[in-house]
C-alpha cells in the first residue's frame, strides 16, 4: 500500500476569505473518491488549534494499492481540477509518499 500525505497553508483571495477557501478546498478533496477508483481511502483534516507555530491549515491523507494507482490519481482530470483551484489559494505545500 502507498500512503500520500499533503499539507497546505491557505490564503485569502479576492473571491473568498481564508476560511471560505479552506472549506471549498476540503469539499473538493472529499469529493474525489466518488470519481477516482484508485483511491482506497481519503481523509481531510483541518487545523483546529490557534497555535502561532502551527502555520498549516489542511492535511490530506490518501491510500492507494500501488504506485501506479497513485499516479493514476495524480493525473486524473478531477484531481487536476482540484490542483487548478489549489494554485489560486495555496501559500505553501509539503508532501510525502511512502510504502507501508
């Protein structure tokens, strides 16, 4: 199994405040399993503490059976739509993929 973890910091835009962008992004991510069969599981978490040292807002964890499934997920048109939205609201991004 492959685990894919991504963490983002989100910003406000001219169209929406930071909280609205976070919620929109979360909703888009959570909709992906309905159309991308290569996702075995998907979980989205939002920052709940107000610690000044915690500068990230959203974490995504997905699991996939194989590296090929992760690649299919990454290049799927619905995932690419989410990436296009992310490009407009993300301040920073970190990711890690690993086999377990």
